[in-house]
């Protein structure tokens, strides 16, 4: 893998972290472990919130931490520390070695085989130094400008929960006893506004908008973010209930990701091997309509879920999860793959300690052919959901019921805002009833979905 910008800027620091991780693994093996892996993480964060033009919070921090997982045969234990002194590292390592001797055996425990390890080469466009290039005053000004644009947009915008600007960088090193040593660095920045609108009668509504990117050059202007936030807030004024009905429901992209997340929970190897998913045992079976294609791709340059390797040191890859409605793959790490008699999909996600979990790469519903406008224009009566409240999905039975708010659709137009309603159905049917998928796929995180239309749902109101 080519040198990162961190190494260019401070080669000694990057090299030192890799040497440290490899050294901890080596010392674990000398202490009697049959296998070991070490994670080192460091990062910087900046965050500011401006409310009504005044700085309300300002945070800037840096952190560095290390974790070790050791195995004695099929016994495993892990510890972590933020103390990088020799004594602190000794304590961490010795604790892990002692704990591993007394834990119970797990026949599926272990690190990946050496042949599975590796990392993607080339520039994955994950790190840009410019997220920290702005002086502090200009970072605060980003937040202030976003809020001001919202407040100035319309006299009905009378208050604000603030404008914000965030920036962060992170650096991760992973080493294990098969000789794997990998590292990568990521950057992130965002600007947001949360205005509050009020009618003459005193009724208030809030909404938000934001932009997020790996580099300042791809961040929307604060003025654009504030304007969209104001428009989204104003359209909620005068919200009312509607009568209970079974109508087509259109999910805004910010909420349609929740359906994808329910699919993720259902095809997560942890849920599957425990039998806690209604999709367990469904590989190769039809679980959604022909138009539904779900992909997990950890290799996309610049993606929020992109990395050269997963949490176990296996090169990330592109996995087709659902193909034309057929469940093609679960998402797995090494442990769950062993449990299910399958192969890892390189979706291991881990913190500093404990057994790796499962996380998405860039996980998305493939876009369709119609614009959101065309999709809405075909509906005589229906609901356009812009926000869900609380949780309400049972992954075992598939039962689904969530509080919602949004806009009512009449004769193909968004007409009036609605609130204090519920949207209910069953996930087994919902996946089949995704009748339309729009063109507006945009990544604002590692999970993304276009606007979607789902039929057969009950909107509960008066």
C-alpha cells in the first residue's frame, strides 16, 4: 500500500505506531499466546455549535488508544488502554494473557488464516488534510453562516437549535501474529443547521439539513445547507393528523435508509447464526421484489464505509446481498462465517477490545429509473415520510410499526404536512412491496438509499 499523507507529514509517527502494534503482538506470542492481534487508533476531533449567532459549544480533542486480543488455543481475551507508557502497555498485555488462560473455550475462536489477509492497493481517497486547514474562527463562521442563512430565509423562522461545523481525522493500525501489519487514515467534515419555525398562533416546527464530506472541497456551502434546512422546516408548519388508511407510502432518502438497516440487521451473521432473524435460512430464496438490488461495497474510492481491509485484516470487497429480490449473501466476519459454514465477506468491524462485530462497507439500495418527482406524481393519495420517531421493528417476526411525520400526497402533489401518525406493516411483505425506486441515490454515510415507494402499509391516524 502506498504511503499515506500522515507518513508524508510525519513518517516517524506512522512508523512508530506500526512498530508498536507489531511489537505488542510479538510480545504476546513470547508470553505463550498461540495467536494475537493488536489495534492502535489515534484521532483528532473539532466540533462547534453556534446558536442565534453565539458560540454555545466548542470542543477540540485528540486521542490515542491501543487494544490487544490474545488466544491460547480456543480461549481468548482482550484488553485495551490509553496509557502508552511501558508500564501501561505491560499491564494491558499481561492482563490479556492472564485472562485468556481462564476463559472458556470456543471452537470457532481465532484470527483469520494467513492466506486470507491483505489490503487493497492504490489511493482510496479517504484522507484529506484540508478538513483541518481552516483557522478556528473560520470553522465557527461555517456554523454561524449555516444558521444565519436559515434564519434569514423567512420571517417565520424565529428560533434555532443551532448551526454546527465538525471536523475529524482518524488513523488505524492493525497487526496480527500472521505477520499482517496494515494502516489507513480517514478524514471527515460536516456543516448543519436546525432552524425552528413558528406560526402566528405560536405552533412550532423544527427540521434540519446537513452536508458531509471527506474534504472541504466537496462540502456544500453553509448558505445552501441553511436554505434547505429552512425550506424543510417551513413545509412542516400547520401539520395535522389524517384518517387511518392503507395507502402508498413514499420514504424520503433520509428515512429510506432505515429499511436498508432492517435488511442489514436481518442478514447480519450474528443475527443469523443465533436464529434471531426472520431471514435466517433464506439464502438463495426470494425475499424482495425483482427491482430490489442491495450491494455492500467496501472498495468505493472516497466512500464513508471504505477501507483497505476490514477489522480482521481481510481485504474489503464488493458483495451483492440481494440480487433481483433473491437473498444472495449474508454479511459475515470470520467467526460468524465459521458458525454458518460459509466464508467471510470481509465485514468484520471492531473496537479496541472484544470479538469483532459486523459492520457495513458502503451499503446501498441500487437506484431505479424514475425521478422522485415522477414517482410521487403517480400517487393519487399517499404519505411522504420525512421523519420516523423511535424504534418499532421486530427482527424475529418482521412486525413493523413506527411513529412518523411527513407530507400528504394528493393527485401526485405534496399538499399539506402531517404528524402524530404511525406507519405499520411486516418486513417480510415490505421488501416485496417496494414498488418503485428513484434515481436519487446519494451517500451521506456508509448506508444509502434513494427515495422509495412501498405499497400495502397502514397509515394510522384518527
